[in-house]
C-alpha cells in the first residue's frame, strides 16, 4: 500500500496478506487498513482491539459498514482517489473500441451507468470532446442533484454506441446493482455496440455474458472486473476483446492518494486537524502533438497500455493456480502514472484543446482535493 510511511509516524505498521487475514492476526491491532480483497465484518473484528478500519479504495462492498457501526468501530474510505486513473483507462478503451469498430468517438454516443466520481469525470472529458453523452443515475436523479450531463433512464443509456458502467456493487434496495446487466438486458445489445465495465464484476451477470458472447450479433466487450475474482472465468476472458485484472484504478497517484486520504481520516478521528498532503515532484516533459483521435489514443498509450495488461492476464490463465496468478499481476503491478504527472508539450488541434487541458492539467489546479469519508459513531 504506497503511502504507508504516513502511518509509520503514528505507530508500528505490520503488513499481512489481505486475502488470508484472520481474527488471530488482529489480536494486538487498533487500526486496520485494507484494500478491496479483504472482507471486513463482525466475524473478522469481534473480540479484537480494532477501533478504526480504513479502506484505501473507492468501492466499499467488501466492508459491512452497519456491523462496524454497531460494534463502535470507525470506518473511513477514499472516494475519488483513483477516479482519474479509471477515467484514463475508460477513455483509452473507448478509443480502442472505436478504432476496431471503424467509428469516430466524437461522432458516437456514449452511455454512462452511474454518474459519481468516475462516471462524471468520464462524462466531463467526453463532453469536452463533443461526444453525445447519455447517463443514468437514479439516486442522483431522485436527489435532484446538479449533474455534468442531464440524466435519463437505463434503457436509453443501454442503446448508446458505447456503454461504460460505474456503479457500486449493491445487493439490496431499489437501486441494487447485482446483475444489473442480466441476461435480458445483455440480449438487447447488438454487434455495433461496445460494453465496458470497470466497476465490480457482479454488476454484469458473467455466465449470461459468456453465453451472449457466443451468440449472434454479440457486442464488443471489455472487462477490468470479474465475478469471482481472483478465480475468473477463462471462457469469458477468451470471448472479451480486452480483459485486465482489476487494475483500471492502479495508478501511482491513485494508490498514494487513497492512503493519504485514510491518513487524513485517521487524524480527524483522533481529533487532530489534517489535510491531504499533495504528492510533490518535478513533472517530466512529455512531447506529443495531438492532431486527431488517433494521436489522442497514442498519447494515452504512451503512459499506459491496456493491451499489455490484457496480454499478461491471458497468459496467467494457463498457470497452475490462475487465481494466485491473478493476484500476483495486481501485487506486482508496474508503476503507472496518470497523464498529469507529465508536463504535456506539443501542438494540439483546437477541437481537442478543452479535453487535453482536463487530462493534462494537474489536479488541484482550480479544484479541491478529494476528502475521505469517515463514518462517525
Ligand atoms: N476497476 C477499478 O480499479 C476501480 C477503481 C475505482 C472504483 N471502482 C468501482 O467503481 C465504482 C464507481 O466508482 P465511483 O468513484 O464513480 O463511485 P461513486 O460512489 O462516486 O459513484 C457511483 C454512482 O453510482 C450511482 N448509482 C448507484 N446505484 C445505481 C444504479 N442502480 N444505477 C445507476 N447509478 C447508480 C450512485 O448514485 C453514484 O452516483 C466503485 O463503487 C467501485 O466499486 C473500480
Ligand atoms: O474501489 C476501488 O478503489 C478499486 O476497485 C481499487 O483500486 C481496487 O484495488 P484493490 O483495493 O483491490 O487493490
């Protein structure tokens, strides 16, 4: 977990395998920091001295927040920490899909399911490019929230040329997203469409998707997240156009910010005032003129290539233990920077300038740093 040095000033930090963590490992632990692979619930914490749990992630479906509250354990996570990394992944994937389907992104429609931190950033970037964006988000719609693009219904969004999904995984209530894209909705997608998911595997019914991809007029599918991670369905991987091992948000900056936001929440929980420290450093120059969408894709691929993650994931399914290999790809992930890490230089076509400045200007320039969420008791 990059950024852990921040916590080393507060006490002794012990690292354990997040998939194998048990109650016994927590016998003398007051603060537990996790990532998405660790299930945190009553069974894990009961009888332990843990009083603060932090997850350096956007998603919280691995944490039973109600149980923690009931037990008097504070919980914090890091909304938005890696949203930029995911949005860069999505933009690259959409441009790759357009190239493959012989279309121009600017002249296409993109449907966004879930307009939170990631979805709204994707919507803002695509709008700056002149793309027609259709988005749905019933909780925001009911709340009458101000959104970057107008909201519509799920069926309209699923009729777009390209669809990208950014909802949390939830299993209860009117907005439950478990198998939101089920057999019936997948059946309505056509060969001219692209479906991309970077949120949580179980938002798409994976067995139904595998069947759909074997049928006629199958859409082009790109998946970063899978049901049953780390033991994913190799048959489904074989049928998707691009597959990666749940790394869309794995930027150096996103991981660091996640831990820094937890540190801020931890200090607030202790009654200390705290801000999120800014990751400082020289910004190396990245010379890359951008005349058209082909150049934009090439720019995104200069800093990160999804197809290399895809190649590594496909190679891993042949290993003796593909689940362990999936986890190893994530654990040993090569450092990948977000675009704003560099100082972009080079001529940019007028139609692409608004997008390039959103992509390449450092965060914080004119916008607030994200703040952690702390469940107060
Ligand atoms: N692949 C990765 O590396 C990676 C990285 C970051 C986040 N994620 C996942 O992506 C999800 C979205 O991230 P985010 O930062 O945008 O989260 P967010 O909480 O900021 O936004 C989620 C949005 O989805 C909306 N929503 C909830 N139920 C919905 C429904 N049924 N239909 C449509 N919209 C609905 C919410 O109202 C909210 O606006 C996270 O919950 C996390 O699981 C994955
Ligand atoms: O929700 C999130 O923030 C992401 O899914 C996160 O990047 C997942 O990475 P992990 O916590 O499994 O390392």
